[in-house]
C-alpha cells in the first residue's frame, strides 16, 4: 500500500496535536517530519514518537512528501502555504486562512498555479449534529432558511493569540470564521453585508475578546453571531458552538457539544464535560487525506476559508467605522 506522506509545519496552534493524533491513526499515512523553530514545543511529538524534526520548514518541504499541515501563527499562513505550494505539496491550513483578502486570494491562486489542493481547517463541519442539520436542510425539512443565530464562545487562549502582529485580531477573527463557514454551507450563499461590534469586555488585554457580528447574505438570509472569549477558566470546557436555523417550515437548533457526560471531580476542583461524540478533528483529517489519496477536490476549499475570513475582517472595519460594510 502506497502511503500518503505528510509533514507538519509549526505547532504554534494547539490543533496541531489533535491533527497529528488523527493522522497517526491511519495505516495509509506516514508522518514524514515536523518543522518548528521551537524544538521544545514539539519535543513530545518529534522525539517521543520518533518523528524526524526540522528547525527550518524549507528543509521539510525538500523531503519526499505529498502534503503538509500548517498550524503556525495566523500571520505566517500565507507565506508558508505559498512556499508549500511552490514545492508541490497539498496544504491543510489552520483557520483563519489569512489576514487580508489579497493575501488569501494569492494563496488560493498560488495553489492552483502549482496544481495542489488547499483545504481550510474547519472541523466544525464534521460534528455529528452539524452534519445531520445539513442533511435536514438539504432535504427541505425546514423549508427555505430565513435567519440564523449562532455562538462560538470560548476561553481566551492567551499567548500569540492576543498579540496582534501574530494573530491579526482577537476573538472576532478567531471565532467568527468557524460558524460563518457553517452559515455559508447551510445557505449555499455568501455574506454581502456586515455590521459588527468588537470590544474588550472580559480580560485586561489590548485586543478584542467580545463582539457581535450581524450579516446579510446575497440570498436575503440574515444572521447574527456572538464570537467571544467569554468563557472563564472554570467553564466545563473550552467553549461552545451553537446555531439556530429558522426556516419557513420549521427550526433547527444545533448544540455541537451536547454529546457529553458531566464529570464532578475533587481532583480538578471543578465540573467538566467529558465529550463522547464523534471527533471533529479526525473527521477533518480523514476528509483531507481521502481527497489527496483519491484525487478528489477537498471538501472545504481555500475559497471557503476566504469567504469566512473576509467577514471577520469586514467586522473589524464595521466596528471601527460604526457603519455597515458591503462585501464585493
């Protein structure tokens, strides 16, 4: 069996660990190496799992591999993606895809020019309740969608996420993109108008940790989203992803992490949620690998990443101007 050879570039984003675990579960995947300028950050995975380590990602790109997973700081996504594409490697890039419309379009075009696939890491599409909702909507069970209301409220991650030069933005950028992708997916349309607030309400930081994003889609659907870092350290898990979809014939409510047990432990000193549902990161990784193996288009394209991230960028422009922003 010919294995898909995959490399990892940067473990700056915490999702890298989950993606690596999912890759290593597959018998048809070989993890060729990990590139990260911070050797200590990846030591538990490079040394302890016997995966070759590269201090420079260009050295990894020079190896015999089919694809790379990029989990760097947001500001480096474009640079690394384009270098990987030039080296002929397919790319799974952590969200948000990029920090400006122009750089995202450049990433997409560079991948096309080099004949490689670019997939945006939106694992929420692989949550059981989300996929069931999509099936119900496509089957016409709630009629035509009229409006949506969503939340993606999490715990402030700290580190480079609150350093604007590395992240490009705070909670509004970090959390808008996930649910906005679902909204685009469900409606089959794209956002064309954005009106938003972005504030710092919950933490002593210089970056936004709260917001409210109002959107009108090209097909007339209206939506509102709370993308915040409003969950404190005692919250049972990192956050939530919820969505209410209102149609002409009915309503669907999604609570993405409802498949859980409540755990009360004297050891941790707080309540926790033990999730037993499907692993959305594993679903994302499997979809990417299957597409590369079978030569089929990836399920979540670079364009999908672009359309969602540009809403978050427009949200900042709207919050600054206190005006509605129209997307072209």
